């Protein structure tokens, strides 16, 4: 049995991590039986993060590695029907949202002080009253160091939003008037892009990042189609 460990639901999503959502979708679309375990603490996980897939005594961390494992182990092609050129474009879109847009979403939650207050309440509302504030402060410090090391955290909010706009414009152009990024059938790029756009728009207060997505009606409709077409419906109903 495939067993997937993910972060808990947050920000109107089945998991607060778009990578956990992506991995969940990959399993849902595989046709294989699986179980999902929710865990808020990744410290003991391989590489210290979720999602992690467990199968046949192996632990597979990272959503991209999970995709590779599923394709090799079960003979799945999440990009079935795409040409070599389309597969290359799909890979570039995935890398763009996973390795760039994600960090702007992350910074929007953790670096912007007025947003951090909400993020803290969502993720850490059950922490012990005495030592909890210290632990949370250290966790945020680590997050900000990660953002600085990656580079996005060195930019102002205005610069981050300008960079996010370029990514969202690229997604909007790639989608055009199609149902999904490469036609009528969703593929692996959609499984990455929709959760990332959901993460951008799902914050409880209006943000400049959310406004970028919501200003494009066809992207809003695309997100809705993705939820109805390839999200695990049983998880949405909880």
C-alpha cells in the first residue's frame, strides 16, 4: 500500500503545502490504492520536509521524486499524449512554479509582518503557551534565513510581486483558451500549477499576490476546473 504523509489542511486547501497537494494529486491520478497521513511536524522526515511517500519499505521525499517513483514503479506517464516539445515546456513550467513562484508565496506568508500574524495563528495555534512563542520565533527565523539564502527574501515586497506577475503572466499565456495547459486533458504541469495558484489566492485576507491571479478570469476558471477534475474529492468533502 502506498502511504503518503502530508502537512495538515490550511488556507482553504487540503494541505497547507502546495507540494503536499501536488503529491496527493499524483497518487489520486495514479489509480493505485493509497492512504494519507497528516502530520504537522516534519523534523523526523527524510530531508526534514513533507510530502513523503512510503512504499515497500522505502521512503521517497519530495513531490518531484514521488512523481518519478510513481512513473517508474507503476508504468505511469503523467504527460501522456504530449510531444517532446510540450514535455520540455511542461518541465519548465513546473520548475518555474516549484522553484520560483513558490518562494514568493512562502515569503508572502512568512516574511510580510501583517501576513505572518495570520500564518502564525493558522500553523501554530496549538503550541504550548509558555514555550510556544519562543519555538515559533525560532521557526520563523529559520524560514526567513531560508528565504534570504534562496534569494527571494532579499527583494522588497514590491519586487517580489513584480516577479510573481511575470510568472503568472507566463501561466496565463500558456493556458490561453484551453481547458488545461496542454489541451483538454490535465497533465503533470497542471498538477503543479493549480495547487500553487491555489496557495497564492487562498490566504484569508486579500493580498497583492492573490489579486494578480484573481484579475485573470480564465485563470480563476482554470483553478476551479482543476479542483473538480483531478483533486481528491473525498479530501475536499472533509
